C-alpha cells in the first residue's frame, strides 16, 4: 500500500526529482515538473498530519531494519506541522517565481535553480521527519549547501558575499552540531533519538562514582556544541550575522522560501534536541538554558526591530524583522519550567508562531518579489508612490505588516496573545510588557514603507502601462498566503489545536 510508504515518499519524491531537473534542462519542462513535485509533497504532508491528529503513531523503518540499527522516520504532531509548513510554502513559492526568474536569473541556469530548490526542500523535510540523529546532520548539509547555491544566484554581486558569509557561519554551525552528535554517540552507542533519551539516563561508574550518563562532562560538552550550532542555523541573536544579507541579496523567491522555512526547521530542531533528547530537567533546570533563551530572545526582539527601522532596503528591513521574530520563538520556549499550564501555553505560542510567521514573512517577501519584477529594486527610494501603480501588491504588504505588528483579527495577533498569556501565567509581567512595546517598534518600520508607497510622489512618472501590476501568476500565490494569514487569524482553532497537541507531547516526552 502506498499509504504505508508516505513518510519515505515525502523525501524520495523531491530528492529524485532534483537530478531529473538537470536531465530535463529545458525551463519550459523543468518549471511545471518542479511545481508538480512540490504540490504532491504538500498533499503527502496534509495526509500525514491528518493521520497524526487522528491519533495514529507513524514510524517508518527504512529497509526493514530495526530502529536501533537502521534509520527510522518518526512523526508526531510537531514534525507533521513543520512538514506542512515547508511543503505548503514551496508549493506556493515555485509557481510564483516563474516570471520573476526571467528577471533575476539567466535563462540557461533555470534548471540548476529548480534542482537546487528541490534539494533544499528535501533537506528541510528530511531534518523534520528523521528519527536518526546523524541523518539530521546529513539532511542539514543537503539543505545548507543547496541554500548557498540559491543565494549566490542573485543578480546583485553582493549575493556572492552574502552566500560566502552564510557558508562560513553555516559550516561552523554544522561542525558544532556534528561534534555534538559524535559526543552523544560516544556515550550512548546509538543515533536513534528516542533511544538516546533512555540511554542518557542510564547509570554508569566514573572514578568510583555512580552517575547517570547525562551528568558526564562529555554530554555537557555535547549539549553546549549542539545548542550553539543550532542557534547559528536558527540565526538567534547574536549569531544572526549571516541572515540579513542572505535574505536581502538572494533572488526574491529564495528569500521568501528561506525566510518562511529554514529558520523554522532550525527552531524545530532546537525543540527536538531539548525535549526529545536531553529533557526539561537537564536543559532548563540543571543547565538553566531557559534563562539564557529569555535574555537572548528579548535582545533579539528589540535590537532586531530597532535595526529594521533604519533599513533603506525593504528586503533588509524584513530580514532584521525576522531576527526579531526568531526572538519571539525562543522567548516562548523560555517560559517552560515543567508540565504546568504556563509552560504548555508558552510552548504552544512558540509553535503556532512558527506556523504564523512562516505565512506572514513568506507573503511579505513575495510582495517584494512583485516589486522586484516591476521596479528592479526593493530600495525605499525606488518605491515612492508605488501603491498607485501596484495597488494589489501594496495592499498585500499592508496586511502582512499588520500581521507582523499583531493587530487583532490577524494570525500575528494570535501568536502574541498566547505569548503574553503565557508570560502572565508565569507572573512575568515585565516580559509581557516588553512583548507589547516591541509591537510598537514594528509599527515604526512597517509605517516607513507604507508612508513611502502611499504618500510619496512616484519616482518615475513615465511608467509602461503594461507593467502597472505584477502578473496574476505572481499575485495569486501571494494573496493565497496573505489570505491564509487572515483566515488563521480569525479561525485559529486548527493551528492552535495542532500547536497545543504538539506542546503537550513534547512536554510529556521532555519530562519523562
């Protein structure tokens, strides 16, 4: 039955499709093929998440090997949710970018672009679904290497510098993660993440003392390496230096895809390491990681937002906004202290913000893709009065901006509402107040763009009337994503049910 093999097909379909794109070469064939692959992958994600939410436990052993010896793909509500985010964003970004690629990437390189894009999607999906720790590193490298290539394809020469910086920082992060995996394997003898948890809590004799494995210096070092390495991939302040230029100078559809998925998968990996492998007691009580995350999260929220206010390139503004939004993600995790209601609320807020921010930031970068198609630049000085010639695009940007701010009836409001409720549940009134104040800074940088495009005189009055607005092939995917952010802002039951279920499973696993 095909249904039994859906977990592995989720990876195999885009993985096999990537080299096929190289063989097809013709851009008229590669585009519909890659788009079809993304749609099929999205359907598979929907089916898998539906099965998980109905209470089914999904575990797939590759080659029939037991999980202790072979590679296991394991799904729970959190991994199913992230699979849906990655595949859904890819299924919208690919059809959006057909016309845009003609402006940003030479025609003869289109088949290479689609191949790298599918490989990047494969890596992100693989990180999410695998239950094998070393496989996490393998898929991490697949997604990272292909992301470097995608960023370097930008027509601006600064894209090469951005890709190189990302390469250096990404390599450091990957090396730290690999060292951490190696140290954990040395102490436990297994790479299966579910088995790791049990073995880390076994007792061993060290220097005539009986201790648990997790108390050893080797495991402490592994935890430090993994936390720092994942934080680099997550672009958690102050390890975010690779992100702003990468998002600013990459091709527009690459910026949209990476902003909506890459850091979200890294956040997923951080949750998986903390709760599935090391546990709440070790990570938050013994190592006080939640206190560190709270400090860095607050710094990210305020510094990222403040720097965004002064950006003259809107893609750069959105990039620094992403740094701030990553701060919200880790801030939500910092509320976890046990299995109480405040911890569940905080973790649920972080998970639902992963989903909401993927839609919000993805749609905002798509609006900048439309601007790039129309103007050839996303600098504020080149966008004066653009709302007159691109009303649909700029309306989408305004709605996306309201989502970022967290205005009621938007998905951004849902995330911040639950985050503030969690803070109040924990008695952290200053943190709740800080979350509200940070929204005011978001108003400032969103208003800068709105003021320029709606109130200023057009930079060029001699505009070709045939290019007044982006083509419908770009507007439709953009508005689907914007519409989703509004729908889930008013009908938030689906994402919150999944997020709360995922949070409860993680806390149950991390507390056991």
